[in-house]
């Protein structure tokens, strides 16, 4: 008796590409990282001073230590990821930052404040620029510019949300209560993302970068020789990339640190605060415009230099406003703000295009570390310039100095240009 063979099992539909979930999780990670580690310290500085009565210089030194120690940690972040894994490193970094927050809120002796600065500084960089690049890189190659732009927008949102949130929570709960609440929420959210999202890999899910079919042959990237050990430091591409990022961030933080106080006389405190928020929001638009140009094939160093040209124009308008013309102040702040995000998000894309795959994460960690170590001193340096010009044209010289550093940053990026055939795909 003939019987039909049993029907074959219905094949499972392919799993949707997991990359978009990674981008959303990285967005949240960036919001916590910058909201706590970058935009938090200026608020902490004020809160510690009010609570303890310690001199401003002492508390400011703790803020500088926060950023400097973070620079040391981020320079070795690729090694921490290699040894302990990205999920564990990220979760532990969030916990360390949370402990640092409590230290800022409860320190009764200066040495305790400096210990808290080490914890917060070392912890937040595991959620910062180099960490975001490490999260996104395995999932995106061709589409990495847009993916990074979307993820780094979390930093801008973190700045827009966390600064007023810190002020409101401290007023309602006290500094200790606010630090405990934010620290607990941050640790819980980041640990959950680390072990449920960041622990996944394309290979583990049977997927490929950009959502391509597994086994898709990617066009070969230009042959780039790996640069182990000290080879990076003798390479013009690396030196100009690191110098450009450091100078750009130095000018950027130097202007952000003092712009509010320079806007208040003409606009008032409330309007000045609104404009600072709008400038931060302008970074989101600037980041997407730059990502679109990169995806269209524009040379990445040229895109960065063009962004600095726009920022120089904004700085020139701030100078021309003379501290009184509200229209020029608003336009200048918005043009400057359009480049804030690109100073952080575009250099890793240059590293992706110009360095061998084994070197990319090390390059990104090092340039972020050098940039952070540089901008830690920017508020002090430009503050001294403003103070030295008090009663004279201090603000004018301040804006001229900012523009000069921005132009120097653009020149560094252009000096390291590498010409490649247009047909080659730039991905590691």
C-alpha cells in the first residue's frame, strides 16, 4: 500500500535584522552616559559647593580629575572589552558611575570627593563615544554613518533632558536622594541592555552586518597595513585625526562652558537657557546632515572640516553680536550647535575608513582619550582668557581664540587626507 511521505517541516521565517534594536539600545546608553558623566559635573560642582562651602577651585579640580581619569580609562577601553567582554565592562562601568554619584553627594572630606571623581570619571566613559562605536561596529559597515548618528543623538537628548532633571531632582530629593535614584535607574537599565542586547552578535544570530544575507561577499576595502604597537604614533593619519579631534573638542567645550554667562546679559537667564537647549538640539540635525553626506560618498575628513567652517561662522556671528544683538546671538549659537555632535561622531567614521580592521577600536579609544584629556582644561583656559580681559574686550578675544582653534582643527583633518579610488568601499 502506497503512503505519501510526511510533509516536510515548514521552514522558520528569517529573524528580523537585530541591528535597529542595537541602535536604539545604544541611544539609551549614550543618553545615560552623557547625561550623567558629561552634563552632570557642572551641576554637581554647584551642588557640592552649596552643601560644603568648599572653594570653587577645589571642586573644579575634582571635575577636571573626573574627565582626566576618564581619559585614561577610555584609552584602554578596547583592552577591557577584549578581556572582560563589552557587556560586563559596560554594566560594571555604570555601577562604578553610580557609586561615584553617591560620592559626589555625600563626600565630607576633599579626598572623598576626589575618590568619587575617579569612580564617576572611569565609569561614564564605558557608556561614552568609544563604547557607542564598539556597540555599533559589529552590526553596521556601509550603513554605519547613519547608525552612529542615530545612536549618538542619545548624547544630545541626554544633555537636553538630564541637566534640568538633575536640578529638579536635587531640589525635590536633595543631592543624595537624586544621586541614589539616578544611579539605581542607570545601573538597572544599562545592565539589562548590556546582557540582553549588547551581548548579542551577528554571528550568534546567524546574521550579517547591515542586514545582508549571511555569506554575502562584501566589496573589498582598500588594503591598509595594520599598525601595531607604537606604529600608530608615527602615522600621519592617526596624528592628524587625534589632533583634529582634540582641538575641535577643546574649542567646543571652551565655548559651551562660558556661553550661557555671555548670553545672559542680552537675553536673560531663562531665554539663555532655552537657547542653550536649542543649540544642543541643533546638533541632532547637524549630525544627520553629515551622515547623509558620508553615505553619499563625500570624503569624511572634508565633511568634518566643513562642519568646523559652519561653527567658525557661528562664532563670528557671536563676536559680531557684541553681547547685545539678540538676533546674531541666536543665529550664532545655532550654527555653532550644529557641529557639536559631529566633533564626536565623525572621527570614528574616519578611523573606519582609514585604518585596518584590527586597529579601528584602538584608534577610536585613543583619539577619544586624547580629546577628553584636552577638553578637561578648556573651561579653565578660556575662563582665564575672559578674566584677563575683564573691563577690556575680553569677550572679543575669547571668540577670536575659539574660532582660531576651530580653524586649526579643520586644518589638521585636511592635512591627513588619504586619497583612495572612488570605487573602493570604505569599511573595515
